[in-house]
C-alpha cells in the first residue's frame, strides 16, 4: 500500500535511529516496523514511524528470524551428512533423529517464546499507544475544558463590563439637569472605583442604593454650591419683590425711588443673607414709616402753603374788590373835573384846550382818589368831588 507521507530509506532511517540497516531491515520483514517495500525490494519507512521508534525505542530482532535465515531449508530432518565415510548405523540414525526431535521441540518452544515475546511487545505497544491516546484525549478534554472555562470567564467578564457600563450610564443620567460638566468626571470616577467591588448577583436595589450613594457623595460639593446659589438667587428675588412693593399713597415718584434705594441698601448687607421673610418685612415697614412721615410732613407743609396762598389770594381779591369799588365810585364822579375846569378856569384855546387839560388830569386824579378811597371806603360822592376840586385847585397833581 503506497502512502503519500514522506519516508526515508533503510540506511537513512537507521542512521537517525542509531541502529544498523540490517537490524532495521529485519524488523521491517517481521512487520515490527511499519514500512513499504518498493518494486525493487527497497524498504521505505514513513517519518511518523521513525518518530515513534525514536520516542518508544527500537525493538530487538526476534531470534527465530535470524536463526532461520542461517539454516538452509531441508526436507529431511535426519539427513545424513555427506562427509561420513560410511552409512550411519541404526543407533546413530535413531540418536540423530532423537536429537532432531529434541531440537525441533526446542525450536518450537523457542519459537513459542519468541511469538509470546513478540505478542507481549505488540500488546505493550498497544497499551502504550492506548495510554498515549488516553493522555491525548485527556489533554484534549482538558484543553476543551480550559477553553470552555475561558469562554465562560470571558462571557462573565463581558456581562460584568456591560453591568458596569450600564450602572455608569445610570449614574450620569441621575445627575440633575443643568449640572456642571466637571461633575460628570467626579461622578464617573467615584462610580468607576465602586463598581469593581460590587457583586452584581446581589439584589438590584442594593446595587442601586450603593451607586446612588456614590453619586451623592461625588456630586455633593456641586449640589451644595447650587443650593447656595439658588438660595442667594431666591433671596435676591425676594429682596427685589419687597423693594418693588414699596408704595405710600401721596408719595412722589422721587420719594418712592429714594425709599426703594434705601431699602435695597439695607437688604444688600451680607449679614442679612438667609434672614426670614418676617425680618425682611420689618425692614420694609421701617422704610415705609419713614416714607409716610416724609409724605405727612410734605403734605402738612403743602397744606399750610395752600392756606397761606388762599389767604393771600383772598386778601388780594379783597383789595381788587376795594379798588374796583373805589374806581367805580371815582369814575362816577370824574365828570366833575370838566365842570370844575369850566367854572373856575379860562382857556384861551377854547373848549378843545379844556378837553386836553381834562384828559391829562383825569388819570392822575383817578389814581390818587382810588388809593384814598381804598384807605377810607366811607368817602361819599360829595367827599370825592370835594377832593377833586382840592387836587385841581392846589395843583397837587
């Protein structure tokens, strides 16, 4: 049977195995070595068989093979030697036959021994091969077990990494909206340090509580800062609301703005940060009372000024009425000027000169008599005419 496996000739194989070519050839003849014989009678041994012999050892050549090769074949075991001088005697022949029989028995026993040894060799080789096969199977099974364990460990690690990634995402998603970006790094670091220490086979709510605690601890500085900022913003908004609610009926816009500015200044004091609404309202009430006082003072002053002006206006009205009455009385008697001039004065220029003099004197006399009549409203018509005559006669105007 021809094989495609690489093979070596007897001499090459013997050199590698450290035995003689004759030794190896005899083993091939008795099939103790797997080999192929070419058409020309040359033995070729596969490399796998050479490796096996090098690993297990080269067996000895069975004795019966070597002896059989040295003894020429014969058909008569009691053949008479050709160098005898005479035919053997019956005793000799019988003795020779006994020797041949015993030799045959001995050879048979030796052959049985050789066969048994050969069978033992092959059985030992089969046991050794079976042991090697079992060892290889055990090694293969162990390798499969290791591969299975490695695969299970890899799957477990992937599941664990998936759990870690899911909880990291949960931790980041649990941060409030609008949180600072640097908080992501702190939370991620805290959760990344926690998750490898957790047993994900435990109840999920336990893992969640631990992750929530890590997130809270990592985010706490920003949360406190945010709460402080929110509290400050709320305080500022409350202050603005309180300031904008400042109002007193009757207060001017300037007074109201001054009061708001004063209250805003009080509320800007850092010591008041965190004060209660009742405390802030007391400050507002104080500012409102001050504003009300200013409004009262201003309204009182305005009322007094109004009364003064009203009184002055009343006096002025009275003066106007007196003057108007005086002018009316005087004007009623101003015709006496022309009569008096006609009766007591001569005018070379005639009537027209008299009229010019009358027109010149009338406003002068009116102004004097109105003042006198205001001071002495009891003057009657006769008194007025008399006074007109005195003014013209005395040339007082």
